[in-house]
DNA sequence: CAGGTTGTTTATCGAACGACCAACAAACCG
DNA sequence: CGGTTTGTTGGTCGTTCGATAAACAACCTG
């Protein structure tokens, strides 16, 4: 049942790449099936036959995005010898990605569907899961630094530090979206890395943080 | 021509507040006029008569948002005695706002319309302008710290530091949107403030940053 | 009250939405 | 070749989109 019947006249990988470009530019809800069919060069019925629903297509698009644009930051995290170098290289790789030519100046994972209509709640949570995995990946790299001996920090500190750098990564996308240049992002990264020494040397800053979060609910 | 004719049966301020709640939850494109009319308790034609178009309504909603939810962080920036205390208080006020009960756990200014269909480009740029003003406001506060004598930093450093803390503010919204608690945001703020000493004491970190931004365009 | 003015409702506009089906086209098997 | 299988096209489903026109209702002035 592989070579039977009429063969496909378009390349699914190419079509997926074209769908990626459009979803990247307009987000999930901002992209219509007509838009997709036109960009992919096929009829909308062919999209359903090959990829399933619009949501199914989007999930496949995100998988492709993760293995292409998402890979450099992940590789930086993995390949650098120390935790500090890994974080720094990941931030720089992220900045490279979100200011590259020919693609929108932001991370699709972060801005393709942060809010929207109620019926697309599952798509938003799908992306949120991937973002939470992102922080976990950072934390895992920090933990490796502890076992490698190049990083001294408590387990509670690792979660906080990983969340901090995940926050910076996500903030960078907004900055780039609003027109910040690669050089301007670099200054942000420099600032963010300036916290490293204080965060990873004794005494830990989190003895103070644990008593925090007490002043809430100012108004509504 | 003020009290002539049939008086309005709904309160525009109340209706605007209800529109705000809906736009906040679903974003600009995710909110339909039917949704708005239902939430505001009036027919869509009355929306057009009182507020203009959907985009006009959204701009009025954002003005209301700025004077309510946007005020605590701005006040913190203004009222604290030193630049450092002002930044710290602003971050905490932001964290309070985006984890408050009864409202979505993110900043509407940041996530209501980061991407979307081509025809809503002006709405996105309208929000981007407000976000860029946000960074300028932070930089102005840092400059005041210099004249007040509680902060020593170069003009180039002020832009970088303000952009850095604007990045953190914006990243916090993604974190809260993805379920981070107020306490978890506090640890991020603690990390972000840990950079302060290094950023504002000699030698400045930006002597290194100026030669940065040279490794770009890894792949595409 | 009459006449004028304004707000609200109801109904609807044309266009686009996501989704899908039936008919047609092109390859394979024997 | 005929028969089967699969991909693609064109059309259309009911719904919803933002926006508007006309009819009705409520208040003012005089």
C-alpha cells in the first residue's frame, strides 16, 4: 500500500516548511486554511488528506520548528563545557535565531499562540508544555554542571536560576518583535549574564528569596 | 446637544471595563464582536455607535488598562527613592499584577496581540509603541537615579540596563501565563536584581559588550 | 401635546471561516 | 486492457466575521 494509487504531486516536507513560514509570521489563529493552501500550493482538501486538521498540521509544524530553529540553542546548551558557557551560548544562539534574515524576529514557540479564542485552548496548552520543557532542559543542564563540578548551587537554586534564564529567553522574543537589533539583544544578554557570579557563589541569594512573595494583591 | 434625545441605557465605563476583561482573556483577534456585545450587555450596533470600530474600542480599552493595571508598576518606578529600589519595586508590582485573582495571569499589553493576521498590523504596532514607551520610562527613571546621585552608569549603560529589565518584565508575563506562581516569579526577580551590583559598579560590563554581536546567522 | 433628536434593537450585508464530500485524474495490479 | 487504489480538484456545507441600514423607542424642546 505504499506505491499503489496516484502518487503525490507535492513534497510534504516542502509543504510543511511553507506552512511553518506562514504560521510563524501570523500565528496560529491568524493563519487561515485558505492562506495555508495558497502558500503550500495545494488545495485545502489535500491538507486534510495529508496532515489531518489545521491543529494537526500546526503540531507537525512545531515539531519541524523544534528540530530546525530550536536546535542551535539546544545544541549550545548541550555542547558547551561548563554550565555558565552553556547558558551564555544558548542566549546568544537564541538572539541569532530571532534576528535572522528571512524569518520573523521572534520565537514562534513563544508568540504563535499566547492568547486567543476559547476553542483553541488545547493548542495554547500544547505550546505551554513545550515552553515548560524548555525551562526543564535548562535546569537539567545546570544540574549537569553541578555533577561536572563547574557549578555550586542548591537544588532550589537550580530551579530559580533556570526559570530566570527562561524568562530572559522569552523576554528577548518580545524585544526582537518590537524591533530590537541583534546588538541590542547582546547588551541584554550581557546584563543577564552579569547576575551569574552572584547567583552561583556563596552565600546564595535565595535565603532572602524564600521569605519573599508576601506583598500581593495591590489592586484589581 | 448633550442631554437631547433618548438617553443611553448602559454605562460606557462599565461596558468598557467588561470589554477589557474579554480582550484581556482572549486577546484582540480572539475576541469577536458577538462576544463583546454579549459581555457588554448591548447589541453590536450600540458598540459602533458609542465606541466606533472594534479597533477604536480596543484602543480605549488599552487606555483604561494603562490607568488601572498599568499604574502600580509605574507608581513604584516613580515613588521609590533610589533607582535600584524603583526597579525592584516595579518588578514586584508587575508580578503582583500578573498573578492577581480574577484576571488572566499575564500582562495584556504584552500578550493581547503579538502576532496575527495581516490586516491587524496597526493594532500590533500600537501595542509595540506602548511597550517601547515602557522601556523609555525605565531608562528615564535610571537617568533620574544618576542625577539624584544614587546610580553611577554611563548613558550607553542606561539604555542596556533599561532594556534588560524591560526584557525581564516581558518574560515574566510568559512565565505567569504558563502557570508560574507568585513565589516562583519572586525567585526570578531575585535573580534579576542580583545583576544590579555588577551592572552599576566599575568597571562597567559594557566595555566587553561593545565588541559583541559578531557571531550571527548560524543557520536559517 | 407635536416635532425633533438620539439610542437601541432587529435583521441583514458580503466576505471569509474551518471543514468536508463527491467527482475527476493518475498511478498501480493482474 | 479493465479494475482498484489513492491523490487532487472544485464546490459547498453551515457558521461566523466585522460592519451597517432601517425600524422602533425614549427623551428633549417648544
